[in-house]
C-alpha cells in the first residue's frame, strides 16, 4: 500500500468515524468498500450549461426577452423553465415534448393554421 493510498484510507475512516451511527449503518449496508467520500459533487443546476454554453437562467432570460409581450402567466413561465431544465439535463421526456412541439408547429405552418 502506497503512502497516498494509506493516507486516503485513513481519511476515509476518519470521515466514517465522525458520522452519526445511523449514517454509518446506511454506508455499511451498501458496502464500505464501495463508498467514496471523495466523489466530486455534481454541478448545481444553476451552473450547468447547454450546448451553446448558456445556463438555464441565461436561456430563460433570453427567451422571455424575445417575447413580444410581458403578459404571460406564471404557469407559462413555469412550463418554459421546466422544459429548459429538462433539455439542458438531456431528459428524454422533455426532448420528446420539444420534438413534438417543433413538429406540430411545422404542421400548423404547412396547413396555414400557424399564428404569427
């Protein structure tokens, strides 16, 4: 065992020993060897970026600024933000919703029903 491996094992044990008994039991149930207290935390939602390197907050702000009117409901805003987060997080449910909305928009245009 190298010094760095031993040091990491000692730190892992120290972290484990400082936890509550209940939390220790949860870790032991899943397996102490599998437990990694040194994992990097996931990015918070507010700093995750899409393919254009924009955060969800930047995208939503740009979207609402692009609207012709500021007269929209809270429900409309929540829906826009929810699909924004879903798409940024590559959630298939929201990708399906987006694809359908794009397809339906094109269908309406083709049939002369699209509102401008």
